[in-house]
C-alpha cells in the first residue's frame, strides 16, 4: 500500500515503529493537526496493547528547568507546567512502537 492508501492511524503506526517521535513531528509528517494525532494515539495504544508482537513506548515529558520527569502521567499530551518549579518549559512526550526483545533461553 502507498502512503495515500493508508488511514491516518496506519500512517502514524508506520512512522513511530522503530523510532520515537513527538506528536508535533507526526503532525508535520502526516500533515494533520497535532490534536488529531494525540486523539489517534489513544486508540493506537489500545490496539498495540492487544498485540503481543509489539509494544507501545512512551518517552515521558520532562521539565527543562528542574529536570522533573512526568513518569506517572497517563495523558499523552504535553503537560502545561511543572508541578515542582511551575516552569512552562516542558519537553513533549515522544512515542514509538517496538517489537519486544526475544526471551533468552
């Protein structure tokens, strides 16, 4: 299938497989609004979680000022400010899909 024949979700999955990308990067690559990417990512997380051959990876947002990492955050959008120092300079989360490592035996 060519890129034009794929749905937006299929294109997102294709773009994040084997690498990490932010929702802004995905929006630029796929040419859809960033909020739409974030909505699709919610569904992609559910789909990938049912597939034992792949794993969804979330590189969490971090405060650029104090280094606080938003590890426990369940939302996929970038936080507006740091709970520790109140800075609004927050790195965006990045998303990826990878195949789980094969069991050693």
